[in-house]
C-alpha cells in the first residue's frame, strides 16, 4: 500500500503510471492533494524536467539593478541566486541586461559602456540558475542602415527571444527580430547553440510588421507565439514562430470584437490573451481587461473566461495599458495572473477561479524587465561553462 497516496497500490506501479502521463494532466494532478503534490514533484525532479513557477527575476534595463527575485514559495531565502554571481566577470562586459527566460534558462544581453553617452552590445549570455551553467553568445552583426540612428542597433529596436524545449533537445535557439527606425521589420536572425553561429533569414514575410515586445510571449506546441502589429492594416495578430524565425502560423484576432491585445502567455498548455477596449484614444487608457483562452488551437476557437477592472486590481479606475500597469505573467498550472503597478511597485495576483485579488508585495527596486522562473535541474552540453 502506498504510504504517499493512500491508495491500495505500492509506490512503484504509481510511479510507472505517472511516467506515462503527458505534462498537462500531470501538472494538474499535483493539486489533487498535498500527498499527490509531493509525489509528482519528486518524480519530476528525478527526471530533471522544468518545474512549476517559483517566482520572478526582475530589474531595470541599464544593467545596474537586475539581481532581484520575488519568491512565490515564501520564505526569506530565494531558491536561486538572484544576483547571478556565478556569471563570469568578463573584462569587457560591464553590465548584464535581463531580457527573458524559457523553460528554466535565462537570457541576458552583455553591454559595454564606451563613454557617458554611448554603449555597445557585446552579445548575450544564456544561463541556467539551477545548475549555474552558462554560455556566451556573440552579437548577430546586424546594423541599422546609414542615417537611421546612432544608437546601438542590438540595444533597440532589435528584439531577441530565447527558445528552449528540453522535451525535444538540450540545445537552445535565439530568434532576433530587427526593426528599422520606423519600427517596421527589416531583418530576422537566428542562433543555434548546436552550430554556434547566427544565420540571416529571409524577412520578406515580415514586411511592415512590428513585434510587440512589451506584451509578452508564449511557448506552446513547440513554437514561440508573439503579438505582431501590421501597420498598413492597423491590426494585431498572434504569430507562431519556429526556431528558424519562420512564420508557422498566423492566429487572427478580432480586435473590434474582443479589444486591443495587451498581453499574451500560456497556462495549462493553452494560449491565454488579455485585451482591453481603449476608452480615451489620446491617452491610451483602458479601464477593464478581458481574459481569453484559445480552447481549440486547430479551429482558433477563443473563449471569454473573465473580465476584471483596474479598480479591482489597484484601486485606480483608469491606467495606461502598457506603461503604468503591466500584466507580467500567467501561472503555468493554475488560473492565476500577475500584475505590477509601476507607480508604487505593487505586485498583485488575480485568481480567476475564486475572483480574488491578493497583494503579494511592494517591490523595493525599480524594474523594466520581469521574467518568470521555472527551475530546470538537468545539466546541458549547450551550457558547458560552469564557475
């Protein structure tokens, strides 16, 4: 008889059953009871699969303030080193800029300050906070056309995403979308940790489009999903991209019916969108968010799951859709959403099932980057360096 589950089965057959379950129901079964939670968590840890959400790394974009972590598990000691002290102190690298994460790996931009008014991007670092492994990635080499600006082209408007799917490979990829000074896509580059080189990709299919960098992304069905704005049609859509930077699918969004897309994420294997109707086009303010779930990926069947107001979240009636109040994450296993109010640093969660808003913390440090953290315990040949 299992001492863990209380079932009339020994632990070995139960472990065998668990090993054959797909990830989505497996994570749901964790919440059947505390005993099931311990059993399944221990099993996932043995397999060294990415675990569930533990918290958030956050910091600003000048490299002075990236080493902060909010621990969702509670306790005064974070489960990882928030300062990333294991990263190499390379002589030419003066700052690390926190960008984003994917399935346990974290992406930084390396930056060098040449003088008070000019900085240079040296490339990137991909690391695993759980194993303290890391690897440097060179810059792609993209530059703006002459006369389009004197700022560092890989600082902005190039947007770089990390793709890592441990169920498929221990290797990772980077996809970089490069915009011109008019914010139209001009080039796409991809990097493979297996080859160790950047490749320039055809960008004709991205013409006159802009990737929305402040509205989240989602890794679902083995592809990166992004919100893309098409300027000449004045519409937004969701685009699924593979590791080669190719458009694999366009998921259309009825903006007039559902509102403006303000955030994209994934939970329980589904794409989740938040949208809002602008009530003042001069300020861009909205008062209410709608939560949509793509219940059928094949037929693009969206279901409205909930509505909530900024008054519920922060006690304010009208807030800017992208600058003052930001949805920052969706829990991967539960219907829980996270927001932060930049005027006072208040971090709140919203439980859609119980319609409950909880104030989690008031952040003590400024932030412009906020990325969720899922521990991944397996060592990787793609991250061969360890300090």
